[in-house]
């Protein structure tokens, strides 16, 4: 790549500390990502020479836009910003896109380019499949967008469901009636709902039936109209269950199906999610979004673990 030189004038000295980080730690992240370039700072001017100077210039410009929008940059966000620029995505558009405001006043936004694609797909399609590893925000973002649709009166009901399949444990050993037994499986969806709606509000929605939480088996024979339906852990459906679920969708409804095809716990491994994309790829208003290690928003070690598994085919080492 041809060598070049770019100068960035930071609009105001007050932005410099947030741009460079404490003891220049954010600047060092940019330098480590672009060892072929030389970056020098004088006052509120940043000079970039060599390598992809234009690309690094766009990176700093995007970081400035994020600071001006009120974002406090940290090492995690700068790493994600570097990755997005490398994918020709504008971080200022991704990270400032507001999905919904939680009960605690926190704004829910996509944190990666993949999450933005996922949110956009849900907004523009009737059925969206979100496929990816743990920690990519598949379930949380789906619940957030369901709450947004309910608040905007686009739907009259939210339905949260997942198959009651054990990951090594036995459902029958748990105490209580059926709903008490399936509660551990539905807990991640409960937690996301309570984070987005104050606890009292969430309880009222559940009591009124505005939010329904049920195992997948309860969907059989129903037609779900004017509903936002989330099927979580869809890799643990059988092909018959997946067909049953997809044919429940009624008028005015939207469905999001999430899953991780590397974490199939269903006996015999006959997952209703595997191999579905080629069959449904021509269906209008239906989209598949794949999330990966770059979209993991938990601790960085989780992304590294996911990447390691992906490098070994997704299932880990053979047991021999």
C-alpha cells in the first residue's frame, strides 16, 4: 500500500484526553494495530505518516465523533472501533444507534457491526434468525427490540419461548410443577426483560399476559397474531418443532429465532436449526444474521475462547 500522510485537527483540547486515553493507552492501541504507520501528536493536531494513513485518519475521526456524541472511550470500545474501520463500517453510526432505554435509564445500543446488522434485520423483516456463540447479545437485543415494539404499539404481546432441553442436567430432578421446572431454562429471557422494564412493570406485564413466557411445547396448535415472538436456544429444537414454531406466526407478528449451532444438546443431535438456511434463503421478509467472536460483548477472554473453538471447527478437541 502506498505511503501517505494525513493530519487530523481535534476540535478542542478538551477532547484530547478522551481521544488518547490515560497515559496515552488508547493511542498505543491504535499504534499497535497499525505498526506500519507513524503517529505523532502535537497540541491538538495528530499527524499520521506511512501505511494506511487515510484509514487511521478515519479511525481518529470516528473516535472524535463518538466523543462528541457523549461516549467515553475505553480500550474495549477502541478495539471494536478499529475492527469496524477495518470492515469499512462507521462506528459512529453503529454505536450511537439507540434501540431502547432500559428501566434504569441506560440506553441499549448495538456494540458491534454484527449487532447493528442483527438489529436492522429484525426491524426490516418478519422472521429473523440470529445465529452465533454465547455472549453476542442475541437474546438480549431481541428482548430489547420486543420491548421497543410493545412500547410503540407495533405489537400487543411479547412471547418468550425456548425448548426445555437439558445440557447435561435432568429436568425431572428439579422441584415444583412444570412452570417451576422450566423456569431455569427461561431465566435468561426473564433477566433481560427485568433489565429493560422495572421489576414491578415486568410483573404486571406477566400477570396481564402482555408478556407470556412458556416452553416451546405450549406453542402447538396456536396462531400468534400481533405478537413479538422470541424463540431462544433454537439449536435445541427438533426439525419438527422448528416447523411447528415457524407455522405459528400470524398477522402483525414478528419472530426472532436465536441459537448457536455449536451447542446442540438435543438427543441424537437432530437440530431444527442446522441446515435450515439453504432451505429458507429464498423466503421473502426472512433473514439470517451470523454473529461471531468479534461480536462477543462479555469479558474479552470469552471472545478469545470463542475464537479458539471456531479455529477448531466449533466443537473443540476430539475425545480419544
